[in-house]
């Protein structure tokens, strides 16, 4: 027997009551079990019908949606922890229910492009299963036309709610398709009341209703994903711009402090142009920001290495002078002269590292020579 996904409590950012969550989790578990059994049965019927090429795409998407819902249920149950929840856990449960499902690992390309919540995934799975049942003529209530018409009217209400979320530019088309489905449903209801045969028309109407519901859910998910991507692009632009300014300041500091300083040209986020407003362009823009960030990190590492070289030279001079003092040769004229020269070079602006390193090498060699002379 078929079932429909349960209505979810609460909403994004608003925690549901514990009793409502307990009831929802129970109904979700029932829906997942019944839906999986029905999907397995439909899969066997598709294989037996020889219509794999026609139906496998929708079947694979329905299975992927079920799996995404099942994976999210596991997280919900772990967070629920047999009811041991406080306000923080209740808010986290609400975020898990109404937040975007993780579909990145799906083998279904269409699902990878979606950003659906758990309730949306359930409704979309229901719509796909209803469409598959009709196309296979395996509706368990195929002879009970009144039940099918009632289901259609319920589906139209869900579609009406979804259509209300469409942006102004798309709303008229969605409302027109909905009005057409509602009129056809009423026509079939009236015809059945008059004793007419609606069996041949009902299946087509169910398929069209399922397709519209699917299109609206997918469109809403894709728009939400585009909004999320735009927010991410703006946040990453701000981060990369701030990092770029910091690296430029570091480069100026290194150029004034050390010679030779790294001469790699600094990349700029501005070279990517303004933030685009289409999903495809946003994907490329975010990837470009990632490349700029990686280049800035590499340049920052090189600049830090230059400063580290100066600091290492100063530390080495101190260590050599301490060793000379311990050996009692710190006052030797050659060492004193070399130490003073290295100190002056390190105090210069900028520090010429190759010269300092040569002086330190000479100091070290002289110190070794004096050490051997004392042994």
C-alpha cells in the first residue's frame, strides 16, 4: 500500500516542539519503509516490462531521493538521542529537517544539481512514484477512481502552495498550468459523476500533475542553490579582497626590510570582474576566487620566508657569538670585526641577505679555526 511523506513540524530557524518531532520521526520511519518496499517492487516491474530505457531515469532519481532522505533520517535520530534534547538540539533538528540535503555524492546528475530539503525530497519522491505507478499501470487503487481523484486534488493543493513560492516572472506560467490541471480534474470528476469512463484520461492527468509538481520543486531548489552560491561568492570575494590587501602590505614591508624580496606579481580579485548573477557564471567566478586565494597563499608563504631568512640570520649571529664567548675567543680581532660587520648589515634597511650570509659563513669558519687551535 502506498503512503505519502509526512508533513514536517517547525520551519527553518524555528525549533519544533519535542512531541511534534517525536510524531514526525515515527511517521518518517514508516514512510521510508513503505516507500522503499514500493520502490523495490516498481524496480522489479520495470525490469520485467522491458521499458528500462524509458523509466530508469525517474526510477534512479526516486531511489536517490529516498537515499538522501534516509541519510538525513540517520542524522535526525542521532541528534534526537531518544528524546534527550535541549533547546540547542531542537534548533539543530529543525535545521536538519528544513536545510538542504547533502546530494553531492549522488550518482544521479539531476539530483546533484538540486538543493532540496527533507520535506521537498519526500514530496518529489512521492510524485515520481505516482508517475511511475501510472505509467506501469500498477496503481494499487487503479480501480478505485474516486480515491485517485481525491489524491489528485490533494496533489493540486501541494502544487498550489509550491506555485505561490515562484518569483513574479515565473508565477503566471505556473498558475496557468495549475489552473489547467484543476480544470481537467474537475471535468473528470463531473464526467465520473455522470457515469462516464475516465480510466483512459485519469492516468495522463496524474502524470501531468506529477510532472508539474516535480518541475516546481526542482525549480525552487535550483533557485535556492543559486542564491546560496551568490552569497558564497560575495563572502569569498570579501575574504579574498581582505587577504589581497594584507599580502600587499606584507610585500611592501618585505621590500623595505629584505633584499632580495620575492618579485611575484600579486593576483587581484578585481581581475575577475563584478560578481555575476547566473548560476553557471557564479560557479566559474567562485572557482576563480579559489585560484586567486591559492596564489595569494603561495606568495604570502614566500614573503614570510624572506622575513624568516632575516630572522634566522640574526639568530645565527647570536648563537655564534654565544659559542665564541663560551670558548673564550669572543674578543679575537677577526671575530669581533666579523661580528660587528654582521650586526651592521642586519641593522641596515633593507637587509641584504646574501652579504649577511657570507659574513656569517666567514664568522663560523673563523670560529671553527680558533676552536681547533685551542684543542
